[in-house]
C-alpha cells in the first residue's frame, strides 16, 4: 500500500510539513520569541492534523482506489483534530512517566495505547474512550504488536541514516531544515499505515466493527466478553469457546419424539455433550467464529479484507 499510493500519501505529508515549516520560520523572524512560541503551537496542530489525515487516507485507499483528494482528506480529518490532540497529549505524558520508571511501563503503555488515533478517526471514539478501546483491542496480541513496532522502528532508523548521508554535503542549517521535511514526509505515512493496518487486523480478529456505525460480525467479541471472568457462562445461544463442549440441550416438551422416534420423558434433557448446532467449536486448527485460528497471532491478510497487507 505504501508503494502503490506513495504519491498520495507523500503529497499529504509534504504539504502539511512544508506549511508548518514555512509559517514557523516566518513567525520566528517577524516576532522573535513570541513568534517561535506561536510557531510551536502551530507545529503541534499540524502534527495532530497530519496524524488524523493519514489515518483517514489509509481508510480511504483500503478499497484499492483514492476517493478523497488532498483537500477532501484534510476536511474529513479536521473534526477529529481536537480529540486526537487531547488523547495524544495525555498518552505522551503517561508514556514519558512510564519511561522514567525503568522504561518497561512506558513500553507497555506505548504498545497498548498505540491505536488511540485510529479508534478516534475510524472507530468514532471519544478522546478518553479511545484509551480503553485501544487497550482491549491490543490485549491478547501485545507481543505481536510490540514486535511489529520494533521492526518499524528499525526500518525508520535505516531511512534516517540514508537521508543523512544524502544531505551531508549541505550546510547544517539547510541540512536540518530539509532533513526534517523529507524524513517527516517519507516516514509519517509509513507509520500511519502500520498503525492503521494493525487496527484493522486486530478489530477483525476480535470481531469488532472497525468503522463507526458498521455492524459487528456474528459471534463478535465485545468489551463485556473481554471483562468476563475466565470460565464464565456465555450468553444464551452464543457459541462456546474452542475446545469446550457445548451446554446440555434444553429439555424437550412432553410427548415430543426424540431423534429415535420414541417420545421423551416429560422434562427429560437431551444427552449432554452432543454437538450443538452451527456455532459449535471448530476442530483444531480451523478458524473460530472470530475469524482467527486458535492461538491468535496475525494472519497473512489485512483485517479480513482479502488483500495482502
């Protein structure tokens, strides 16, 4: 997706980064310290707008074509900037505190809260609600998500090194200015793609509706299921967990013939342990009702869309 829609993603990133850099430079030259302060605030606004716009762009192109141009993408992202800004600032403060506390808590929060922006922009969640949604979506797949982000970080380091070697002949001031724009333009879409595709893949694995207003799949995972204690009985009619026998069937009516044709005793239950109707646990190795094979993990396709990630 990054290669196929490279020009579309790069144009969005380049325009936002260029406008931020030019406006910040002009304000700094015209108003000194106050100009730099206002430029810093505009830069933060641009960063949050870029996050929302790129997630919206990934959502747009998942069907294989670009339906929203630059202007339409920015207009679609603007309503989410406030929520993205609030959630991102709170998450950054908590993650920074976690890194101070022996690093590990920061890595945990960074992993479990990594999907707050997609949940706001695509899932229609509020700023505060996005933290709980992101945590529940990542839960059960945390090591997969963390490993994906580690590989992404290593790729970005390699890209930064290559860009630095290319620009090394320029003076430091120009090298820093151009490097920030170029690296941001190339890196931001890649990071947005990774995070957004992880969001789609995990919501599909849990059976959650990825987009606001979309119906959940049959047997969908829900927050209530996630909070239920292990071994708690499922809702009536819900499929049992893989590998567990279904509940005994309800007693048949008096005089109703059973499978053998003989009338059953009044109130006599059917044989326990008999396989239930559709929704019974699948055999080992076959996908369950959530669309994932037992044992979790990432599948070869993105979010059930049928296309390679």
